[in-house]
C-alpha cells in the first residue's frame, strides 16, 4: 500500500512540476482595488492551498457540530 501511495504522490508531484514549468507566463489578478501580477502556476497553487485550508475548516466545523448534535444532553 505504501508503494502505491508513493507512486501516486510521485505522479502528482511530477504533474505539478510540469504544469509549473509550462505556465511561466504572468497574469494579473484583480480583486476589489487590489491588483497582483504573478505566474499562472503560482496563482493556481496558491488558490489550491487556500481551497484545501477552507475545505478542512468547513469539514472540521461540520464534524464538531454533528458530534455535539448526536451527544445525549448532560444532566
């Protein structure tokens, strides 16, 4: 199982590396009054990481809320 995980991780890292090398052009990101010019790969990876963090937060909040909802009331 660990070999399969290592192969999948290596494949994912290879694809990310190829994406970063092939997308070195800069794009401008505008949000409200902010403007940011950065490589496509950097912005994509940043958005991916922010999505993971927000996803973990939502899942954590839902899990704790669900656990509190199914606990019997304390007396």
